[in-house]
């Protein structure tokens, strides 16, 4: 029995650093609670079949290929950079702060004469994404020196290097450091990846697919809320006209009345404009509620 229980453990590589907060938040909404102290790399979880380890996203893909982890969450950028041979189970389409993809951009000081990748001939570039930057330059037949940056890459131009290749989600850090984007080199989102042998194991694959379904449901619910309301049956058409495009409410008749209950899921950022329109269309008793998961 002990041996059987030991085998039914799914080892997960969790990204420490910028992706950690978003990853833990989506896992929590999915129903898996991870907690970790500030100095620990071993998060505890309320699922006895999961064993997690926090590690830099840059390293996760290689450890998944090697079988140290059964699955991991890391960016497409680091999968490509490492060249790891793994199964990409799903694109989870979230980044550090938003659901927008991370962009790796070639950037230079605002006053730089560099206007295109071809202008980098003989120049020096700093980046964490060394291998992908070298491949990018090869497309333009440009010979430039690409050096690994240990951090604070934005402040290295123009004193230390001529250009940088850096990840940005909103562009705010680049603007704050008076940098201009020359070209986007790569876009990246978070991927759920699996070790090839683990993916063929029936128990592990079923567990992975369970986690994936719930994670995707949590991500689908991001920025969405539910609205419930009561409305006279005769005013249903008025209600439909004020709903956002492609939104069809669920309608159920209230007991022994000429009223119905309507329920819809909408983007949270439009609710403040939508509710007054719903009231004008005849809706009453409007309730807004948060969503943890939306699973098709």
C-alpha cells in the first residue's frame, strides 16, 4: 500500500518569481491551495497527490524533460530558449500581471540611431534570452555580440551595451527608462508542459488533465462576473437589446408569476455601464457575483 501511494504523486515545477503570484492565484481559483513561506522552495498543498517545488521559470522546462518534474508551468520563451523536449499540454494564456502575452522586444535608448535589427551589426546586446536573440539576428544576417544579463537589463544602455532584448508586458518599465522598442522578437504565454514518460502514464495523465481543466476554468473566469435579475416576461426583448453582443441569458420562470429570472456572464469592466441599462429595460433585484471557474 505504501509503495502504491508513493507512486501516485504528481511532481509539479512551479515558477518562482514574477509568475509565482499569478500561478498561485489561478491554482487557488481552480481549487488547489498552495502556501509557502518567504524562505521556502517547497510549497504545501491541500492535495496529497501533488508535490510542488518552486524554481526559476527559466529552468523548469529542462527539469521536466529530465523527469525531475512530471509537469511544470513556464513561459514559451523559456521552452524555446532551453530547447527542452517536452509535451506542451496547453497554452494557459496568462502572464505576470495580465492575460496579455509577454513580448520580448529589441529596445534601444530613445536617442539611439538604431532603427532596425540590421543596424545592430557589430553592436553589443544584453539579454537573458541569449539563444533566441542569436537566432533572431541570424534571420537578418547580423553579426553582433550577445551577452547574458543577470538582471537590471533596462539600465545597461547606452553605457554598457548598445541595445537590449527584454521581456515586457505593459511597456511601462521601458518607458520609465527612456527606451524605444525597435522590434518585437517573440511573444510568450505560460504553458503547461509535461514529461513525455509522465504523459503516457495513465494515472498521471488523468491527474494532469484534471488539473488542466480546472486551471483553464479559472483563467476563463478571470475578469468575468455573473449577473442575476428578475424581469417581467413581457420585457424580455427589451432586456436582450441592452445585453453585450453574443450574450444570451439563461431564462427561468418564477413560480406563479408573470416574471422570469435571467442570468448572464459578462466582463466585469462593463458592469457599471450595463446595470443602469438593465434597470431601464425593466430588470429588478439585480445581483452581481464573482466567478471562480468557467468550464465549457
